[in-house]
């Protein structure tokens, strides 16, 4: 067989797509089902943006009405009296209380949640990890009012020993000095919030750690790594983005928690030097406790504080997303 026959028998070269096919591919949908799904997906995203914009516009409009009548500095005033003559109110105490209690909750909850997730996925036998995971799932479904009742009736009366220990060994710092009284402080709120967000962070982190490629762990073990070294080199880098996302979910609940905080905290518009002193307040707790009896001006003031909480939540989630996107090693696909 000569060379000419071989060339004639060869399959024809693939033809480049036509201009029409290229346009359809560029639009991302070539079949009716694909076009319908693309339209629904795009519409859902736009609808979500519309809802967020509507919330922002409503909060901004009502907040502008309240702030225009405020005779104090809305960001630095240590007073909440929107029904006075003239009205004076500010969010300095609420910002401090919300941020501090949420930070305390995150400092306590995140290490414990990650440790529980690692234990369930890499240390505990299956017959033990299953029941523990089930109990954690149940904790995530407990209503906040139940946590508030437990905190008020059980947690608060039994924290005096811890407060005394902190005062004995760390009271010299001033931040953890206890002068007696019921332990209804921001520190107690932080402990309660940590217990509430612990199941959320644990569940998400556990599912992320389960997705670690088995070959990565086996390769590390084959090189002589210990169990902890496998976790440090293979599991944690892969699941870092998931842990950050789980932490942001927990932080979102801590920032906006209402009834549990209202039942535990002894609110006052004052910022104490010690975290163990009673007093303080949070945005959600202040709105929940004052909304029913508030006048129209008082409601606009509460909505203005809600706008600040809305902005803080957006900034926290946006910052977390920027951290994940800017650090490629946080991506599990690059682990």
C-alpha cells in the first residue's frame, strides 16, 4: 500500500466550530434545558441582590431619619435616650459589647470545634464518632431561647468560681478583675455564644476534613509522618478555607444572637475596664429589649443601630472571602 492510499484512508480532520456554534458556546447555553437552567440561576442571583439592596435602602432611609434628629454623636455617645427632649443616643457601647462578646466566643469556640472535628474524622473509631456527631447535630438545632434559659439558670450561678480564679491570677491586668456581683457580664455572654456556635463550626469543619484526598494522607504516612504530622501537612492546609467559612458562619450567629444574650446580660450603657463587670450591651439584645415599647422615634433609632450591625456583618463576610481568594494555599484544590 502506497503513501497516497494511506492518506486517503485516514479519518478526516475535525472541522472548527462554525460562527453560530461559537456564539452559542460563548453564551454558555446550547440546549433549551441549559438555557432554562442558566436563566433560573441568573435570576436567583439577581433576586438575592435585589433583596439585599431593598434591606439596605429600608435601613438607610429609616436610619437617616433618626440620625438627623439625634443631638448626640451617633458613633461615640454613651447614652440611649431617643425619646428625650432633645433625643440623644449612640452606639459606642453596643459596638464594643457586640465585638468583644463575639471575639471571646470565637477565641473559645474555634480551637475546640476544630479539635472535635479532627478527633471525629481521624482519631475516634467509627462506632464512637457516629453518636458524637449525632449529638453535635442535635445541639445545632436547639433554639436560642433554650440556651438563654440554661445560661440564666445554670451557667450564671456556676461561674462565680471561674470569676474568682480569674481575679486571683489575672486580676492584676485589670481586664479580668472581678469586684463581686452576679456574673452577668460580656465574658459570660462570650462563653454562652461559644457554646451556641460550637456545633456550627464543628459540623462544617468535620465535613471539610472528610473531603481530604486519601492519597495525600497515605503519601505522608508512607514518608514516615506521624498522625499529627499528617494532619498538619495534609489535612489542615486542605481544610483551611472550610474552617474559615465555618468560623464566619459561627461569627454571624454570634453577632446577631438576641434572646440568649438578653437573658444572660445585665445591660447598661457603660463600658467597664474589666470584662467581668456587669453591664454592656449588644445590638441584637438592645433591639429585642426596647423595640416593643419604643416610640416611632425610638424604633427609627433601633433601626439605625440595626443598619450598623448589617454593615458589620457584610464587612466580616467580605473580609473572610477576600482572605480566601487572595491566599491560594487556602484552597483545598491546591492542597
